[in-house]
């Protein structure tokens, strides 16, 4: 059963594609502390059982959570194929299999559903006990819904459609001889410098592009980069590769500068600690010797784009079971043009909203100044009112003194003296009181 609960956190993420970001974590985050860093565990513990939407210029956003329960998941995956169950959860079948693995839920073997369809009896393994978590929480960040941006973006795409260049489907080169000069420079860089992990090579720096591959597949990495560069040049986009510049080499797609990143996927294998290393860790009570890994090449590649001075991947393609990465290059370059248009529209709308925000802030500052001034005047008026009230009380007392012909023992304070004091206090009467202000200098007047 899918359970969605609201969060008490409001988030503001400016997503590039206006979509959402997925993150999957165990519901009992403290049960598996090695899966996520402590700061992430603290954050998840803070937002546990919470969901909220915050408003930003009419846009709503927030985190949504889906809880997977071990017993229910077991019944579901043995009642229907994993692909169908995954669709109900709005998750990929690979992601659902990983969740089943974490919850120790057995999955039907290959051919199980075909055997059932043929009428054969297949034994279902029972759901055994587990010492691990019995629930799994998947969080999904819902990015802002910006109707103004979406409408402007669709309009810009339609305006750009007649101007889109035709991108030829170029073949992958088989040797470096026919490659572009930039690809040859990167190949030379890969041959001259290795990576920390044995058997791997990496290239990065000013005037270059980021390439990370094993020794065995470094040539294919360079050839893939060359294919991408030739394709963008065939589409009419310019390449800038200044070795003395401050950034990586980049391609200008409309007004967006992009640098390509070629990375070979690896398979990480932990290197067991020796007996002496384990004993040392036990003696000192901490990981004096940390876990080391060996990285094995897979021959599978990802091609991503970043800004020249950034490592954040804006878009990415990669090898899959059904298609190799080089067959996706043409569609990828089309996406890059759409990405450039999206970034341009976003910049225009952000600039417009910035002007509005600055005007609003200026108006708020003006209102704050008026409020401060008005409150200062109010304070002065309240002081006047207090003085007037005191003056009126003195006048009442003066009337009493006059009616009953009263005065102080020394004869100084009488009705006239009190009225002079009242007139001096009264803010509506401008009158001197010689006993307080001193006698007026008539010569100076």
C-alpha cells in the first residue's frame, strides 16, 4: 500500500528541468548507518513523518514520501510481475528490486511467470524473518510548478523549431588519426598522467574536457568524445579550446557554454583488511585502517555536460541494455539546444522577477520609513496628550484653590501659581514660566 504523508519542511530548489529529484532511503535510517552520511540521517530524522508545501510567487513545492512495507511488498511482487508493481509505485523496476533487496524480500526467479502461464506449479519461498528494517521510505521532491515559465518555454521552443539545425548521424571513429585536434590533445594527456586508482586514467584542466576511463577503454572514451565534438560542429556550434584559458574547453550552444564529460562506469570491489589491520583497528577503537576498494572497468560509458567551471551535470546519456551511448548522441545534442533555450528563458524570467522583487523591496523600505516616521510622531503626540492631561488636572486644582481661597503654608503656591504651571505644561499654549525658564531678557528681545 502506498502511503503519502506531508512534511514540515519547506524547500526551495530551482530545478533545471522543472521536474523532480528522487532519493530513496530506509525508513529506519539508524538501522543502516553505512548507507547515508550522518548529516543526511539527521536531516531525514528531522523531516520524518512530515510533508509541507511552501508558496513562492504562486508556486508550490515540497517533499512527498512513499512507504514500502515488507509484508505487503512480498505479496505484491509474488502476485504480479515486478514491472507492474513498480508502475503503481511510480518507480523503475530496478529501483523496486533494490528496495526488495534491502528489505530481504525474495523475488520470483527468471521464468516464473511463464511457468505459471503454462499451468505449471511453482513453489513460492516463504518470507523469512529479518533483523533489518521492515519498512522503506522513498522521498520525492516536487519542484515548483511555474506556469509562466512553462508557457514561455513552450513558446520559445515553437519559435526556435524552424531554426533548428539538422544533425547528421556520424559514425564512431576507429582510430585517433582522423580525430579532432582537441580529442588528440586529450588522448595525449591521458597517456601522460594516471589516476590515483591503479589502471585508470583521468584528464581535466584548462582547454581540455573531463575524461575518466580505464587503461583498457581510454581509446573508446576519446573516440566517444570526438564523436560528440564532431556532431556539435556539424550542427553549427562553435568549440572553444584555449589551453591558456581559465576554464575547460567548451561548446557554445546558442548562448549557453557547455563542456562534455566522458566517464566509464566502474565496479567497486572492497579489498579485505589484513589480520594485522583488523587487530590494529580493534586496539585503537576506531578505523585506523579504512576500507579500500579496487575499481574494475565495465566498458560502459556515460556522456554528460557541465558548465565549463562546474562539475554539476546538467544532462547525461549512457550505455543501456538496449542501446549503446553513441546511438544517442544526435538526440542528446537536440536536448542541449532545448537546455540552452530553457536556461535563456529562465534567465529572462528571473531578471524580470528580480526587477519586480527589487521594486517591491524598495516599496517595502519606503513603507517602513513612513511607518517609523509615523510612530515617532505618534510618540510625540502621546507625550503632548499626557502633558495636556496633567495641565487640565492642575487647572481643576487651581479652580479648587480659588473657590476655597487656599494656598501653601508659605503662601507661594496659590491658584495663580498653579495656573501658570498648567499653562507651561499645556502643549497647546505657548507660555513661559519665569520660575522655571528664568526671567526674560528684555534687552535681548
